[in-house]
C-alpha cells in the first residue's frame, strides 16, 4: 500500500496514519473483524449517549477554539479502539485535549500565514486517497476494515461519506497543516524545523488563554 495517503487517512481520524498500526495488523481474521466492529459500535453508542445530553458545556473555549465533549469522545474512543487492537500506549484525557488544541492552533497559524486550500485541492486528495484505498493490495485489509466500520457508524453510503463536509473539512485542515509543516521544515519560523516542536510552542503560549472545562467530561 502506498504510504503517501496514510498520514491523513480519515479512517479513524486519529491514528490510521501510524505505520506501526498499519503494518503490524495487515490481515484481518474473523475474530479481529469482530473486535473492530465492536469497537466502532462502542464509539457510536458513546456518541449517541452524548447527543442525548442538552446544554453540555464546551470542553475547550478561547482563542477562536471551541472543542465540545462529543469531539473529544470520538477522538478518545478511536484511540481506545487502536489500544485494544494493538496494546499500544494510551493517552490521558489531558494529553488528548492537548493534542486536539495543538491541531486547532496549527490550522489557525497556517491561515494566519495566508495559506489556503482550494476546493480543487480537496477534490484531488479525496479522490487520490479513496482510489488508493480501493486499489490497495491485501496487505491493507486492516485499514479497509477500519474504513468500512468508520463509514458504517455514520449511517452514510460510501459516496455520501467521501463527499461529506465531515471528510472535506478534515482534509482541508490536514492540507493546511501539511503546508505549515513544509514552511516550518524550511526554518522560516524562528529557525524551528519540526512541526511538533512548533505546535508545542503554540500550546505553551496559548494554554493560559484557554478555558478548559474538564468537568464537561463527567
């Protein structure tokens, strides 16, 4: 399978781009398929439960960032699926919140620098990644199984999913971050050449300006 499309694959929206995840679990046995299905069923149940709650407070607010409990739950439950399949390290709630904030800040900064993503760019990457997944060999069965279940819990058809705002917005953000990463790699921002290092600096300088309401998770 081509690695080019993995870093921003929408499959889980979290860790499908991890080479350790992809290549250590390429084949899918019936028991593994059942575990994946059960994991996504749990994600769907958690999201449905969250949607029944009214007037739920925001988890993170400030500096143009708004992260609600539903988004957090989706992110965390995806991590838990991967953890259950791979037995890899599990982030704490605070670490997850930090990762979500870092992504938001990176997107904001990319826009501040004037980077933009055209509808045509999004069309191209969606088409490329969809075709790459469709034409991938049997070593990619694990990713395909993840994608099948990711689409299933949305209630959309495959075409509806790939053309949805959910997917297009995700790719827009991913492409903005990719452009920012290239800019940073050239040392054009304070001599920093590592995206994660730059995001950590953004987080450190912004966190005291954010209202983080962990009570929203209870």
